[in-house]
C-alpha cells in the first residue's frame, strides 16, 4: 500500500509539478514570465510579444512578431459551428463566461482538437493558440447579441486588445483605452499554479484534448474566489457609495463575517504587484469610479490592519481591474470573460508543458468517514 502524505488544506505550499513558464514570489511581492519581470513586461511590451514569450519561450524579433500577430489575427475568426450556435447560447440567459465555456466545447472539435496523447506537441500548441485567439470574438459577439446588436467580425490588422474592445463597443477604441486593457491582459496571462491553471493541467494529464482542458479551466475561473472577483469589487464600491463612508462600510462587512473583495491574496504577503500598475492606469484614465476607489482604498486597508494586525491584506489585482475595464467600455458581466481572454494564453502554455510531462495527475484522499466493516450487508 502506498504511503499517504498529509498536506495542508488547499494544497498550500505543495509543489505539484515543475514549470518553466513563470513563478510567483509571494514573500517578495514579485512575479515573472520566463526570466522577465511581469509588471515590466506590462509596462513595455505588447500582448502579442508576451504571448510569444509565454507560449514559445522567447520575446520575438520584429519579423517573428509580425508573423505571430498575423497568426493570432487569423485565429480570431470563428468556426461556423461556433458562430451559428452563438445566438442560441447568448439567448439562453447564461452569464457570458458560461457561454464562452460552451462555445469552446464546440470550438475544440471544429479546429481539430484531439486527445493530447495523440499527435505532436506543436499541433496541440497551434490548437491552443487558435482557441485562445478566438476567445475575445466569442465574448464580444455574446455581449452584442444580448444587447440586440449584430456581432462584428474580427479585424486582423488590429492588436488583440484593441480588436476586442472594437468588437464589444462597435468602434475602434481610443489608444489609451486599448493600451490600458492590453496592460491588464498582460498582467493576468499567468500567475503560478492558481486553481484554473492547475485544473487545465489535471485535465490535460488525462489525455483529454486542449478544448476540454480550456473549458474545464474556465469552470474554475468562474468562481468568485478566483476570476469572478473584479465585478464584486465594483459592487462593493457601489455599496460604499450608498453607505457614504468606506470605514463604516468595511467595519460593517467585517462584523457580518463577509470577505472584502479586492483585498488580500492567497499567495502575496506584500501588496499585489499587479494592483500598483493597475492603480496607476486607473488614475491616468480618471473618472468618478477611479477617484472613489483611490480615496477608499487606504481607508479600507487601515481597517483591515486594525482587525487583522498579523496579516497583510492590501489591494489585489481585482480592485482596480474592474475600474480599468469599466472605464474602457466593458460591462461588469464581461470582467471575468476578459480575464479568461488573457489567462487562456497562459493555460495554452501550461497545457503544452503538461503534454510533455505526460504524467497522469492522480492524488489520494485521506478517508475520515466511519471505519469500514466488511460484515455489513454480508449474507
């Protein structure tokens, strides 16, 4: 019988696999993609450059980047099986993140996805790129269909973030809006073995196809303790506005035993490095929502420090992500799907890495139920 190793709840601190894609140092407040500081990449690079880095291993030269942009641009076009199903899926009333998951289940077979134990890694990498590339088209089409508007075809001449905003809003976005969303997408491409990334790797380890791994990861991302948090952070700001005082609101929420969305992180023991850049972006974009949250943040952090003096509960990526997305024309029900647009890039890299690893992920559970009695029900 195998020896069972008890580990912390939630697998905190447990190393489940090896990766060369990136890492998070929660004690230092730092995360990186490959060998590069992720926040500096967001400050200085385009999404397509970072996409190539994460999935292909290098920052591309100009010629390679042009070819890669073209491949992504072509990939945004939807297969007929997906575009024909979207009106029905959008009319179902399901949240856009669920429509995206259902559409991906159709998209996988349509682009030739097959079990990852078959074919080459390069073939599966191409499938991953194709599925990640079409995600903004699906999300934008869903938003427009639900608003009674006609979906827009992708424009391969635009960058990924700019084309996404154009397909949602109906017009080419202002450069500062396209860049703000692009920087958010870069910041959220990958972030260690979070729940959705780990889910993608577990599913891939079974030999399931790339589409199945992506769809399963989307299920994990939809949870409010993972990708579903940005809209809840803005909902909290609405509540603060009603109360009229962020300190009184925070005290009331904590007294009621509720979590303050947008504050604290499962890994960081410092301020979330992503929140700092997004705070700067939100301040640069301006607007009443940004002004309100910029004023409320330090007050709420002080309340948390008073209630939890031994914990670091600073603003996390979700607090300002929603401010930036809303300011750039994305409705709140698109926040989590927008997160998915970027994280699918990271998932595709992890899926390829797991295919190479080739090991089925199959942990054990510690049984704590009644002691077994083989005489029960015996004749």
